[in-house]
């Protein structure tokens, strides 16, 4: 994307709110942003996230993640949001732009009517969760700026209560894994992606270099409950914290069987997307991994965290590969999360926002209003 154009648009939007914001997208101009009047003005631009390392999962590998950066402007204030689209979630730059082009946010004059606006956004088309999240994040940013407060404060949370973030090591050869372990030096918790035949070897390599706690993400890679249990028994002795999505998401009964026997907590990730899924997850998992790109944004993510805690489940706040925009938005939930996996911005080489900082491995929240991110 043309970064200068994006920033210029932001500045233009601030000093001349009544002018149409000029950036176009996907071959189709953001027509709603040209609407005159006092309604919300939406504009957006595709942005290709370049990954520092090829990202290898049990079922895929990639070097880029498509992303769309969005802005919502109202009364001279701009809120920033983004949609990140890892291919396995089914959204693309085209589908996100198409969805955003369908929105008529100009009909809303009061950004504080979040319920009404987001219900409308959700009703425009099913799915499109990342696209919906981008609007939700930008609206939260806008509102927080209007109120002059960050969202963790608006929600009433204590910023000191944030967990450390884990830093992810993807599936790779022994040589590359060794090198990646060195890169985890600034972090207190390591997350390992699993699901191939050399899972144990990977953990042994890490353990030969560090004693830091390890979070295991099997990414649905273990297809038999007996194998999953055997792996968990082995991992338990290796100072691991939990196992995320040990088995395919459809295998609910098997996962419930596993939970009864597992010494490590089981975290639902691929199994769960939105609020109604929390109750389903309660049948088979100890915890949920909430991600804004799955939950449709901060509003529903917050509801999910509240419900999970009410059910006595643990909460993890996670992410996709994202810029510091969406990462900073997700970090607002860190004070009510038991675990955090907010390293998506650290895994990309072209972050275009300044936002949440990791200090001594721990998520730190600033006093910046809204989501706490500024375009670079
Ligand atoms: Mg996961």
C-alpha cells in the first residue's frame, strides 16, 4: 500500500473533516467516505504484511499476510482499525474491501451508539469477521479518543494486571529453531507450534537452551486422543503451561475425554470464534483463546472474556499476524487475561503503527486514549 497516502489521508481527515478521504481500495473508491454531513466517514486501504520468518503451521506455510487498514472519522477525530486475513480463515483483501464498500456508516451521526452501529455492521453479511473487527476497532479508537481514555480504563481494569506475552516459534528445522530460541531472549514465555512428527525434538531443542515456560499450540495436529494424552503427559514434565487446540475442532467428545485426564489446561482456539462458542467450549476446554479477528472486534471479545470468567474458565488473548494497531486494541483486554499471545506485530517486518510495548516480556498499557496506537 502507499503508506504516505494513508498518513496523508489521516492528516487531511483531521484538518478537513468535511472533505472526502481520498484513498481508494480494491479498484473501487470508498464511496461512503465521500458522503457529506455529520455521519461517520469510513475509508480503507489494503496493506501487505511481510513476515520476518516463513510462518509454518501443521497445515500451512506463508511469508505474507494480507491486511486492510481502515479509518473512521467523525467530528475531526480519526479512529484506526485493521483486518488481518490469514488464508485459513477464509477472508481475503477482496472480500474485506467488498464488505466495507457495502457499509453505510454515514447514516450514523453518533459514534457512541456502538450497539446500534455494530449490530448493523454484523447484519450486512454473515461471517466477514476480520472485516467487522476492523470497523469495531476503529470505532473503539474513535470513542476512546473522544473520551480521552484508553479502553482498559473505560472498562475499569488495572493496567498492572497484564500477563507476559508469549513469543511464538513456528514449526521448522532443528537449525532454524535453535536460532529462533535465541530471539526469544527478551520474552518470559515461549509458544511452540506443533503438529508434525518431530514435536518432541522441537521441545528438546528449546529445553537444551532455556528453562522458560512453554505454551504448546498443537493447531489441531493430534488426531487421536490417546496420542494427545501421551504427548501431554510428556510435555507436563517439560514445564509447559497449557496445550492449545490439541485435537481437530470437530472432535469435541474426544477433547472432553482428554480434559478429564490432562494434567495441562486445554485451550480452545480454532474451535471458537464468537460469543455463542464460549458456552460450547465450556463442555470440553478449560480456557479460550480470544482473537479480535475471530470475535468481530473488541466489543464481543470483551463479552467473551467476561462470560468465560463467569463460567470459571481461563482467558487467553491472542492475535493473528497484525500491525501494532490491532495488537494494541487486543492488549486492552490483557488485564483480564490469564495468558497473552500478542506477538503478531513482532513477527512482521513492516509494522506501520506505534503502539503497545512489551517491557521485560510483559504487556504494558499506556495512557494513550482509544486503542493506544498511532500511525508511523
Ligand atoms: Mg492457536
